[in-house]
C-alpha cells in the first residue's frame, strides 16, 4: 500500500468531436468574453478556411489575430504576440494550432498579466535548474485572462500548466509554469486536424506515447496514473495506426486525441518525466529538431537505458502493446517504425560532434534529475546518446 495525493487540473471543459468554430463561440459566450484575441498557425490562416470559420462564428467579438509563432517558441515571438494582443485589450485568448502555438498563447497570458514587453522582462518568470539538480520555480501571480485552446497536433501540451519558450541567446528552451496557465477549455475537433501534415500528426502522437512510456516507467506513479497511461497507449497505438492507413478516418483521429489527453493526466497532476523528455527538450530548443521527432528517436533508447532499474514497470508497457514477453523498447521501436518516423539522431541532423554539447543541455533540463536511473553528470549521458546515433 502507498500514500499519495493527486493534484487535479483547474480545466473546466473539454469538447470532443464538436466543430471547433462552434465550440469556441460557445465558450466565449459561457465566459462572457466580448474581445477575443486569436493566436493561430500561419498555414491554417492562409491555406485553409478554418480561421474564416472562427471569424464568422465570433463575429465582432474577434478583435485580433497573431499568426507568426515559430517552432519551439522563441521568446521574441511571445513578446510580439503579447504586444499585438495588448493593443486590442482582449478579455479572452484563444489558440488554434500545434504545440508551439499553444505554448505561446499560455505564456502570452503571463506577459499580459505582468506587463512584460521584452525578452529580458521574461527572465524572472521561467523555471531554473540549479547546480545541485534542484529546481526553482519562481513565485508570481498567475494570469487571469481565460484561455481556450484548439490543438491540431497530439503533443498534449494544452492540458499542461507548464509551457516552454526558447531563449535564443543561450539556445535553451525554458519552462514557465503556474496553475492558472491551464486553459479554461480545450476543444478537440478531429476534423480540423486533417490539415495537419501527416508527419506532424504521427510524430506528435508518438510524443504522447512517450508520456505514457515515462509514466509507466516511473517509480513514483500510482494505479490511477498507470490506468490512464495504459488507456492512452491503447487509444494512441490504434488511432495512429488507423490514421496512417487512412488519413480521413476521423474516428481514429478522435481516439488519438483522447489518448493524448489520457497521456497527460499524470504530468498535469505532478508526476515528473525522465530522460526521454529531457533529451527532447534539448534537441528541440537547442538543435531545432521538430517536437514530435524527438520522442520518435529517443523513446525506445530511453526505455532501454532505464530498463535495469524499472524493468518490472516496463512490463506494463509490453502488456499494453500486446506482447508481454518482448521488451518495451523493442515494441516501441516497431510501432514507431511502422508509422514511418525517424529512429536515429543522425536522421534528425545530430552527429557525433554534437553529442558533448547536447549532454550539457540535457543535464540542465528539469526532468533529467527525475529520471528513474540516476544521471550523475553530463558526461554519463554520452553512451546513451551514442546508442541513438
């Protein structure tokens, strides 16, 4: 028997299967919003009619749009979005797009609250990893402007009060967190995701699989988190496989969206992740590897790295993937390869010469120090990374 206290998210509503423009208009009405500012994907705005649908649904309530968020959310983009929003005095923020758009929107809420108008002004608000591997999260008053998010990928960050933005000076992706950064509502519309390029949809789905892998591999999980992660694995593996075979299969896309939601339950409640996520943050923020690809490459290697200390936990993963007698790392590798995703660092542009620098970035990450298998120093990561070349 164990003792545990599980934190619950302040998220109020999740809409699933409802057209996103209709659901967003309903949320604006429910929240009493009169001035909605939208942060969205440039592609969705200019190459589809999805933003036009939102414009029609919101009418005069839509007071501005920002559509220039780059991958990994450079802090400059957060400030640009904040300035554009501040100029129209919104009473609600909405986002339509992938993980970078989501992160930018949530951090923009902080900037609006505290009047931040430069990247330097953002400095006191991000999490700091100390030399002794402890983490310092700054204390500040959370945003009060409501946020509603329409995700078009499967990375799951919309459910998390934690978001990341990249400091391009030191080339590190930094984390910002406050319970009030959690959106008031999330709209899961599988129909809008058909515009998402296949490689992004599938790779971010693997990112959510990795949430499940690291939850089930954690020595600090519990039956509730395990159950959600196991369900997430089931829904994601089926949904991704079916969507790969038939991109128009909206039921498969909805299964994957619900699976991504399940994958986030433990993280949102406070369970730390491990070395796969730490490496992913470093590869994304410092080497510009697409967010989803980082887990496609690293998740099976992280499972193998941790197996000596959590092999008994990894049997849950093998069971969920249908073969309890095969190591979880092997089954994860097979599934990711079946989706046509990259499986080595070389495939995503990282070479032997980059490994030493990469170890330093990983060791600075908040989740390196919470890996099931202890990482005593940056140099101890070299062999792990070489296995992934």
